[in-house]
C-alpha cells in the first residue's frame, strides 16, 4: 500500500482516542443513514407545508395532521441523525432528550395560555377576516358585552316594618302576583291597637253620656210639669234645661270622636293588610337587597329588582367610535358567554346609541337581541361578541 493510500485510509477511519476504528462498511452505512434521514426530513417538511396551505384537507383536522408530521419529524432526527436507541449505552441521551422535550412543551403551553389570557382580558378590538376568494376583506368588531334584561322593575316595601320572610332569590324566575317578601308593620300594629282602645273608651263614654242625657231629659220633663202647676220655680227649670243641653253636647262630641277613631282604625288596618311585597310582572330576580329581620322603610330603597324581557334577551356591547362606524343595525352577532363556554349563541344588532357610561370617551353601546328560549342567558353574565356585517359567513 502506498503512502497516499495509507493517508486516505487513516482519514476515513479517523476516530477518537481509545476507540476502535470503524470499518469502511460501517462508515459508509453511517453516511447512507444521514442521506436517508435528510431525504425523509425534507419530505416531511414539504408535506407539512402542503397540508397547511391546501384546501383539500378538512380544516379542523389540519392541526392534528401537523402534530403527527411533527412527531414523525422528531422520530427521523432521533433515529437517523442522533442515532438514539433504547440500548443501555443511550440512557443518558434519552433522559436529555426527554428533558428537552419537556422544556419545549412547557414553553409552548405557557405561550398558548398567556396569549389566550391576553385575548380574554382584551377590551374591544378590531379584527380582520379574509373572505372567500373573490370577496374583499371586511372588519369584524369584537367586544366585551354584558347580558341585561330589557326591562327592570324595582319592588319597594309598601309600609315600614320588619321583614319576616323572603321567598325570592337572585337568578330565579318569578311570576306576576308572586309574594317575594313579607313585612310585619310593628308601628302600624301598635297604632291599630291604640286606636281600638281609644275607640272602646269613646264608646263607653258615649254610653254614659247617653244615660246622662236620658236622665237630664227626664228631669226637664218633670220640672216643666211641676212648673205648669206652679210648684217649681223658674230658676230650677232653667237649670234643668241647661243640664239637658250640656248632656246633648257631650253625646254629640262623643259621636264625633267615635266617627274619627273608626276612620283612623280603618286606615291603620288597611295599612296592616299591605304586608306582602308582590311582583307585578313575570321575570327574573336581578337583585336582592333585603334579608329576614331587616327593618325597611316604606317606598325607600328597592328590596328587589325584577327583570323582564328575557326571551329574546338584551346584550349590551361597548365599542369605540371607529368600531361603531363599521357596525350597522341588522348585523349578525356571534356570542360567547364566559359562564357557558360549551354553548354558542347568536343574535342581531337592533340599536346603536351613545354609551351611557363612557360618553366622554366617545364610546358607543351596541344593543344586541338574542333568542333565549331556555333562559340560559341570565342578566349580569359577561360575554365576548363578534359582530359580522350582513352577508359575511361565520365560522
């Protein structure tokens, strides 16, 4: 063997100190393994780009297909480039690879969570959507929204007193004429008892004065008879007639007092019958501001707030001035409620008006009407809405 051949032989079979030099066949096999791995990796990369860009594959299955291709790509690199197997000599390599995969997964999951959290906490935004081929790009308005009742009716206590019972609760439906609370009018009850005592006293006084009147009338009749026979002085007759007049005045005064006390008692008893706080409409309890044992004042703060108009229900979204210009009455709306992530709702824009809360900022309230046959949407829920112009398909 010449010196040149010897040099080439050592170069091809070069290895680390202390390791046996591979044979030429092993070296060629390693090179062939790299070539096969490169071809497979390139093919998988091309297929991944094709799957992501084609319209021939069912859209929801694309992420799953890309995951499968990514796993296959990892397998190609592990087998053909890293030459990692399950043998005892590769335990450290496998542990290092597993640790690296774990770190990558943590980074991916953390990034997805952060982006999703930022998306949920965004106020209102302006999205762009690519329409099907041949149609221009359009704006889709995205905003936070609040579910609300179309009509709110406050229920106040008709009398002052202490709440004895509460039968309506927030979030539950209520029917017209249903009793939501019972109020015990302690002050009115005491006033009624006092009126009854005063009435009884006046009636007793009237009975005594009527007896006195009868006696005075008898005295006058007897005195006039004696006077006619000149057996009684005129002075005595005049005194008897004065006593009769006084007795009649007392009876008249007693009868007036009885009439007044009867009217007062009737009014007090009428107030006592107004103990029930009754809902005047069908709806749902939106707010409850009373508990058993609480003292309430007549026609003061509402004890309950009843919401009506729950099907269809009203949803209010607040957007900026720019977004409101792209929104029209009749636009379709996709509604995602935070409390019902598995449910999908749709609605229609029915009104656009200046925001009652953000007038200085130039914001606009978008009023949306949404069907709610099962009353799943309840006032107070928060939602994320996407408003689509007419004619724009929704996913």
